[in-house]
């Protein structure tokens, strides 16, 4: 059986070792190294060339800087970030920096392993496991999580902007904003801006 070779980067030794035990009991996963921060992580990746790195978003060296160093290294690994928060803005920054997946620390073991395996399979999807949201891609089909544009629209609506003001901010017409809101309502099963905003807040999308 081909095993996915994992490296763990977390400044908390106890949590890192618990994560290693969780992964090592899976027959298709093997933890080949651990690091407590950015410089050690980069050295580990260059030396041992893991398939996937699990990177703590709270690393003292800054997750964006560490991500850049990892994904630009020779034989760059895939990187899954583990974070406390599931806010869309923070996740998008990490995706833009090169992360291939993001898993909230409030996600289940099954969700974490699903993301690791799919990312390790070199999937082109950007995989997320957020509170109350299944593993998914941005822009999933209707009744799934919101698309990036829908999140932008709802974020501006939550700031009190009208459809016309949202449209002006995003360079789209008010009718398009209305259509985005209609789609958001359908996905959330609600019928008003207030309920949509409350639903998004409960899911930590906003």
C-alpha cells in the first residue's frame, strides 16, 4: 500500500504528538517528521520531502510566511492548514498564500483525514473543513456553501449597504446583487437579509 508521507508543524508539542498518533494509526498515512516552527519546517521539507504538511495557523513565525517558504521549496509538498477560526477572509488569505486545504480545529477526525487524503491525492480542489460545513470546494453547487462572490455580497449587506451600494462596490448591477441574495436565501433556507446574515454568522462564514 502506498502511504502518504506527512510532516507536522505546530509549536505545541503535546498537540503535535497527539496529531501524530491520530495519523499514524491510519494504514495509508505515515508521519515522517515534526517541527515546531517555520525554519525547522522548511529544513524538514527539504530533507525528507513529505507529501503533505499539516501546518498550525497559529505558528509564531506567521502562517503566510511559512506557507510561502514551503510551497516554493524544491519538491514542494501540499499544505493543509489547521486553524482555530473558520472566517472566510482568513481562510482566503491562506489559500492565496498557497495552502491546498484548511481544517478548523473544531472539525471532526473524519473531516481532517478526508482533507488530508484528498489533498495528498493531488486534487485540484481547494478543500475546507469548517464548523457546521462539510468538506467542500468554494463555489459548490446550489444548496451547498456560498461562493466567494456570494460571501462578498453578504459581507457588504451585513455592513448595511443597499443592493445599489453593494453593486457599486463590486462593479456589478443591483439586479445581479439581488440574484446573489436570492441564491443565498435558497442555500440557507431563509427569506430575509437578517436571517441570512445570522445564518452566515452562526456558520462563521462572516
